[in-house]
């Protein structure tokens, strides 16, 4: 198939969609995972639910769009990515289902058993995707045992290799810190202090994992090759590190928004680091480099890519605009008066 | 022996039929809620505000399951139908991606704005947000049905590089089959939402609860349902002639017509006998009616199933009965909606109507599911009509994987479905909140 500029544009968009998805839904996952550890009573729990309230659904659409974009721009990658990772992907989907209904259903009955069930769904439904997305992406970075037809040789458990697990842990930790930071913005009093503490202490583990991950990436993958070939790309891991390092500084000064934005930058750039390292591959084959799925051998036709580029360039900025507007409209803390209303989760 | 194809088909059927239990109410009730809220903004009548809140609450309970079950559908093409995805992703994938970009973002973002924005937005802006949700969900229906329409009647493509590649985008987005499906599906959804509002209102009216409130809801829904129940019969008929043109095997199965006939009659009563390739019973013929309906000419030739080898025919009985029942329900809804319309100003004086209407609520759900059976089962053995067989489309995965996930789908969906309908029942019976506890949009409150 011939090469064209649209394949590169779509590769970048592909990376951006996933990166934005992890950055946004990441804090929802973090809040969900923190629920059992940081909430002391039902009011705390409801603050956590409502901290994600107006956002989680809109955040999740970035996943649907990332999936849809993969389908539209790189159909073969879409086909292989999701059939090779059949079981983990379905686990993620079931987890997301449980998480979504937990938000909607929990406040609809008063019984503690009822609430307990949905709390459990929220926790599992946040932890599993965080872990499995990390495992999946680390395995993409490392390469999947796919043959020339894109058929996976190796079972689901083989994904739980050391580097894959490291990726999973890293994602979990990034999202926990990200969620705790969001909670410092959204809450008050004791809950806020606990959130700050959690962010500070988990940040240490996060930082450690980041360093191990960057080093391990050198051993387990060839992602770094691109960065040494095109030195300017090093700005990406540099920004990621800058984001991570800035978090405790801002926290110490009580600049909670800035701390959260640093964490957002770090997650964005960590994803971008992996994606840039893959270029021009989408899923490398660990069996034979020639069997890797690349933007050249798995893309849609130039016409489809052109149309999709037009759609994306017009509508994605509009989406970003109105989503920013909602973040601004609902930027207030979750107040006790709000929890009294019928609408509150 | 259960193979991957069968298991994947079952899983897709479970996932999509279940998803479609929630979609139509979203499509219709979003607009009705928007209408109620607009009436409130225009008239200041607080009952309409309570109506927006009451129906909106039911909308949200329903919406939650619609969203989460929709995500699995988006990914099923990759997990279970990877060969299909590779073969047609160039066209089909782009329609899905456009749906997400244009519609899902708008819908999911503004439903949250509406849900959480009662005290933060002006009444007009708040009403606008539910309109955006309504528009977005209907736009999403359009794109997904254009995608399904392409599977039913592929256009604007060529076979190149071993796959279907797009050659004419305009043809794909103006595909008459897709537009037919869109009109038919959304009006079906509006009927469903209409009877939902009518049924719940009738239940309360019969018990003399909140009579003024529910009379207002009843009246709006009565007009609404009449319009779409009548339109549905009409566009369903047009849809049928589109099927006759594009998918003659499906038409033959819908009517259980085995032999090719010139001036084909329509039998009011038919019992197909698939095994012997005939009908056990054919009674009450209307001469030339099938030809007339399908081709707008009573003398036209309609092809029978025997024109095609057995392996190219869809399952006849399932397609036939689903179609018959849907059409029967369609006429029932038209008749009921006339009765409802006639009594729209004084429903409390029609005790029988009030008694019947709550029981009608499940019927449009049934009609919608049956419609999908016709459309999807009737298209078999093709996944893309005339272009790709379903058996060639599945992923190279192990049957056990699909077997386990299928069981998981059935289990999780059954439980969640039960919870969801329980909550809908609970809040529907509870009725609207009393006037004083209401938080009105900010400027009215101030
Ligand atoms: C006299 C009444 C009706 C006629 C003549 C009719 C006709 C049709 C036809 C021909 C199809 C198959 C299209 C295909 O193969 O793609 C269909 C599908 C369908 N029908 Fe009906 N229908 C009627 C009433 C209804 C009603 C009342 C509902 C729901 C409330 C409904 C919901 C559906 C749905 C959801 C589909 C699948 C989507 C589609 O193909 O459009 N139909 N109908």
C-alpha cells in the first residue's frame, strides 16, 4: 500500500485520543480505587462519587472514540488489537459497565447493602481497567506474538509478563495519584487532607515506578530507538518527568489545580512516549518484525483517511471546547448542600 | 457442536438486543423531556418543570444502561468479527468513528450538564442542554443506521487490496436503505417513548394521583404517539419495498413465499413449513397485494425462496413470524393511538383505556426487538448482503473464550436489566416530587 501523510496524521491522532482518554478517565479510575481507603463515612463516599459526577461519562467517550478511530483509520490494527486481547478487553468492558451503573444506581436506594454492592462495583470497575490498560499497552510496546495474519500465538496469561505487569502497576499508581489530586480540588476539610496525604505518599511509589519503567523500557522494548534517532522527540519524556516531579512541589504550596495539571501532563506525555516510540508501528510483532502492524500496512484507504481527517479537524476542537466549558461550569467543590439535592449521586 | 461462528452470533444477538432495550426510550424520551422543559420555559407552569424532572429521572436510569452496553457493541466488531472488521473497516469503521465524534461526545457531555446543572444554568440554557442530548442521540442513531444500512445494502465501494474500499462517501451517507432504517427506527422509538409516558400517566390517573399533572403529560404524549404510530405504518411499507429491491431473499422470507409468482397475493394467515419448503397453511388471500406492496404494481413478479440454493436463504420461520408480529403490533399501535388521541383531553373518563395502557408499555419494546430480528436474521447468511458471508467474518479465537464471555454477558446483563427495570418501576410509581422540594433553575429561584 502506498504511503501518505494522512497515515502519519492519524497515527498522531490515535496517540492523542488514547492519551487524552487516560488523562481524563484516569482520575475517575483513581477516585474509584481510593474509595475504600480514603472515605470514612457515607458523606465522604458521596463526595467522591460526585467529584466524578458531571465528568466520567464524557471522559469515557474518549475511549469509544479512540476505539472508533482505530477502526476507521487502521482497521487491521483494530481487528488484531481487540481479537488478540479478547479476554482482557472483555474484562475491561465488563468492568466499565459495572462502574458506569454504580454511579447511576447507588443513590437510588437507602439500604447499606445496596450501596455496598455498587461501591464494590465502582472499586473493581475502576481498578481492573486501570491495571489492564496498563498491561495491554506495555504489551503493545513490547510487541505481541502475532503472525503475518495477525493471529495471536500465546494465551492471555502470557500478557502478564514482567514488563506487562510493570505497565499495569504504573497505570494504577498514576491514576491513584491523579484521582487523589482531583479530590483535593473537589473536597474540603478532613477528606481533602487525607486526599493530599495519599497523593503525597503514593507519589513516591509512582515516581519509583516511572523510573523503573523508563529503564525497563530500554531492556524489554526498542521504544527508545526512535528517541535517539530523532533527538527532538526527547522533549516528550522530558515533559513527562517534569510533570511527575512538579506534583509534590505544587502540593506543598497548596496549588491543587496546578498539581493536578502536572499529573495530567505526566500521564499525557507518558502515553505519548510509548506511542512515539512505536512509530511507525501500531502493534509490533514479537515473532518477526516484518509481521508488525504499521501505519502503512494496516491503514484505511487515502479517501477514508482524508474524510476522517476533515471530520476530526472540525469536530474534535469543538468537543474540546465544550468539554472545557463543562469542566469550568462544574469546577466548584462538592458542597454538603448539593448532596441534599435529588440530583446528587 | 457449538462453533465460534454460532457462539459469536449468539453473543452479538444478546449484546445488541439487550442494548436495544434501552436505546429507543433514550431516543424518544429525551425529546419528550425536552418538550416538557421547553413548555415550562415558555409558560412558567411549574407542572411542566416537574414533568421534565420526573421523566428526566426515568430517562437517566434508562440512559445509564444504554451507554454502558453500547460500548461493548463498539468493540465487538474487533473482538469477535475481526475478519469482517478488516474487510469493511474502511467504510464501516469510519461511520462508527463519525458517530462517536459527532454524537456520543455531545450526548454524554450534555446529559451531565442537564443532570447536574439545575442550579447552575439559566432555564433557557438548561433546556438547551436536554435538546442537545436529544439531537445528539438521534444523530447517533442516524450514523449507526447508515452503518447498518451499508451492511444491508452496500454502496459506494470497490473491492481493492483484498477488501472493500470507499469510493463514494456521498453514496454511503445518502444510502436510501440506511435512511429508511433511520426513519423507521426512530419513529418506532418515539412510539415506544410515547406509550411509556401514556402508560405511566394512565396508571396514576386511574388511581387519581396527581391528576392535573398526569393529564398534561398524557395530552402531550397522545398527540406525539398518534403522529408517529401512523407514520410508522406508512414508512414501514416504504421500507418493505426498499427491502424488495435490495434484498429479495429477505422479502421472500418475510412473506414465506416459496414459489416465484406473478401478481403475488398476500395471505392473511400463513404457517410456514421450512423443512418441506412450503407453507402448512395459507388462508384468506388478497389477490396481487404482495406484488402491490413490494413493487407498487399488482401484476409484478415476486421471487420465491426456491430461486436461491438453500444455503443462501435466511431462516424462514423466524424472519416470517418476527415480521408478521411487528406489523400486527404496528396496526395495533395505530389503532390505540387514535383512541388515545380521541380521549386526550379527558382520559380520566375512559377507565378501560387507562386500564389497558400500562400493559401496552412492553409491546413497542417487543416490536423493536422483532424488527431487528427481521433485519438481521433476514439478512443471513450474509453479514454484508451479497458481499461477505457471516461464517467468513469471525475472529480466529477459541470457542471456549467466546463461550465464557457469552455466559458472562447473559449473567451480567440479566442482573443489570432486572435492577434497571426495578428502578424504573419504583420511580415511575412514586410519581413526581412535590412542588416545594423542587430546585428550579437558578434565575427562577432567585
Ligand atoms: C405496519 C407496520 C410496520 C411495517 C410495514 C414495518 C416494516 C418493517 C420492515 C420491512 C423492516 C425490515 C427492514 C430491514 O430488513 O432492514 C422493519 C424493521 C424494523 N422495524 Fe418495522 N414495520 C412496522 C412496524 C414497526 C413498529 C410498530 C416498530 C416499533 C415500535 C418497528 C420497529 C422496527 C425496527 C426497530 C426494525 C429494525 C430496523 C430497521 O430495519 O429499520 N416496526 N420493519
